[in-house]
C-alpha cells in the first residue's frame, strides 16, 4: 500500500478544514500512513489557529498558485519556495493529491483505489481525478461503459515522476501568473501537460463529494477571475478554455472495466445511501 500525500489549500475555512479532515481520516484504512501538507492563501490569524489543529501550516501565500507550488515542493522533499528543487533526487512522496476543505470522502480507501487505477493507465494519464459528485446533486457526466474520459475536476492525483518531468519542461508546477484564488491555474497546467503528450482524465469508479467554489464564495473574486481569464487567453488564445479531448480511450476503458468494474456497484451504493455527505463523514464501502 502506498503512502499518499494530501496537499490541502486553505483560505479562511477553518471549520470546513476540521470536518473535511475528519472525513478524510475516516476514509483511510486503519493504521495506514499518509501525509498532510497544508498551504494557506491568506487566512486570518483566527482561522489559521483552527486550521493548525489538523497540522502545521505553510504560508500564508499571496496567491493560490504560490500556495500550490509551495505544497508540491514540500511534498517532494524541497523547500516551500522551490529554491533547492532538484529533479535528480528521489521524491519524498510518490503520489500526491490536491484536496479542498469543501470536500467529503464517502468511499472507503478511495485514495489507494485511485492510485491503483492511475498505475494501470500506461503512462498516458498524468493527472487523474475522481468522478466528483457535487453537493447540489449534479455529477460529472460519463458515457455508458466509460471508466475514464478526458476532463478536469478536483481533487486530483499526480505522481512525482510526472511532476519532475513537468518541472524540467516548464520550471514550475503551477504558473504563478494567476492571482489570488481566481482560478485558471489548473487549466493552464492542463494545456501544458497536453503539449507533453499526456492527458488529464476523470475516473467514474472513485467517488468524492465536492461543494465547488466553497472557498471563492467567501469573498468577491470576480476581479481576480477576470484578471486570470485575461492572462490565460493571452497565453493560450482568445477562445481557449481547455485542450481538445480526442484521445481514444476505448481499449483502456475495456481493460480497466475488466479489472475494476466491481467498483461501479460500490459508487452506486454510495450515491444512493449517502446523498448528502456534507452532513455525514462515515464512509461507505
């Protein structure tokens, strides 16, 4: 069993962080190892004290992209500012998840299940996301028989092996030209990994609940989002939003269905028996 590292970004959401972490711990196998790295994007002192109850906090950082870069640097064994980042060194942790405070984890052992599927993706999938179920009841749509489809969601999983290659290519993990918590840093990364011949995919066999925009709704981020949209379009084109998703995953879906198809019933049981995990942290297996 792997030792996953969870990179948690926070912003004035101490109460949510405490409940989220309770849900995360309940989802992990007993006596299993994990690592939590908390990077903050500008919380008040009062909120930092709450967040600090679940672990040491790195930061605060002025922008989400800076916090993310710090979190991944620490996860791979380097200084938060990346000053001693060396891709020739062995990583401190092999598999890394970006998680939010507005998430709940109703599927038992979801992280290791996603890691196992990630390993079986033949090196094509650089970034793998669970089939997120939103608190409002909406889900990410999948075609019949699909285990994977190209797409972007949160949380997501990446390996140190890929991140080292990505850093060598681009000199960062997330582009720090994106300000505050206005978004687009993940879509920018998506374009870059696509240029490297990889894809980002969503997996229907692993379930995480995500409120969505639970952090942004705490303040007016419209100016940040407009600024980041302009930055994104200046880099990737005026009509860009996401890369073209044309990779044929038929064969990979068939193989993954044969190996992990039993998880379909598990996810179906979760979404029918835990319709509102925002009020429940006990995982379903």
